[in-house]
C-alpha cells in the first residue's frame, strides 16, 4: 500500500493537537513506554472498557456487495469545509461510504460525525494523529493511537463505535491488527488509491480509479488535508458511471 507523502504540514498540526489530548488521556506511562522504557500497557480508557466482539484480524479488501461491489472509503476527516459536501454528493447518488476518521478531527467536529452516522455511513478508526510511521513505533504508542481515537470517535458519534481500523499510509503491524480486531474493528486496506490527495486533476483521479478498479473493490478518497474540490468532482463523475456499468456500492467485509 502506498504511503501518502503530501500534506505533511496539515498532519503536523493534527499531530501537535494530538499530543495534548494524549497527555490527558493516557498519562505519562504511555509516553515513557513510547520511549522504550516500559512494557506494552493494558488497554485503558472509556472505549477500551466497553464490551467488544472480536473480528477477523486479516486486512479486509473485499465488499459485502458481491462480485460487482465497490466500497467507497473517505479518509482523514471530518473536515467542516469538505465533509458536508462529500455527504451531499453521496446522498445525491444514493451511495453509502466508510469514513476513516482522525481522532482529533472527530473530537473537534462531533456534529459532523453524527451527520455521517445519521446518513447511514460507517465509521473507521484512523488513529489520533495520522502517523504514517506507526509500524516503526513501540506497541504502547500504537495502542494509544488506536484506542484513544476509538474513544474520541465513539464519544463524538454519540455512542456509535467504529467498525474498522485503517492504519495511516497502510502502516499496519501484527500487533495493531490484533488489537483493533480484539476491539471489534476489522483492519481495513484498499485496492485503489485514487491519488486524490495529490490533487493531480479530476481527469487523472477518474482515470486512476477506472484503471485500477479491476484489482479490487475498495477505493480510497479523502475529505480533509487540503482542497478537496477535485475529489468532489471525481465522485460526481465516477458514482453514476460505475452504477451504469453494473456496479453496486457496499461496505468492506467486517
């Protein structure tokens, strides 16, 4: 899976905000563990204390809509400028999607999280601060990023828990997959990276999706991290076109 290299400035701001949240949520013990001075901590926090049914820890790519299914996944929000517009496009074409939310963004915009849920879309844990080097970090840090984000998203939604976990940039580890699955969050990959994050132009985004869709049904788009006008235009072209070609829209297998 490709790792996103663009938008570092935006993610730096998110990461900075996450530090303050983390210190409040997890305490100094997690950060000493991050530095390699303690063992992996037991999961703590509101979300961790709630009952969860374990799911498969293999990375999901297929669709519950069958062989012609397409899974639309939307990463890095919610964003007050772009998420409402993405929701409008999805509603216009009757498509449900999976929103992979950054914890600090969900905490900052709970109204948008609730709107996503109310519209029938699914939630996905995309960590607290979108660290694409998570697979290089201690297990204590991975735990904090996953569990704190789960808690933030669940609280912001009004109690609806994320069903999936997507590692930023695909930086999964056996530990992070097992932890997420034990919390009822199926690790979620993608088959098609639309490259919309790089803003290559609407034509290029559409062409990438059409070219790569035969490799698998799960398509990656973004609703945050910068100007997403090209993403909106690409969705407006792709959604009706895919329907006309006989595709149906579903969710990743859980």
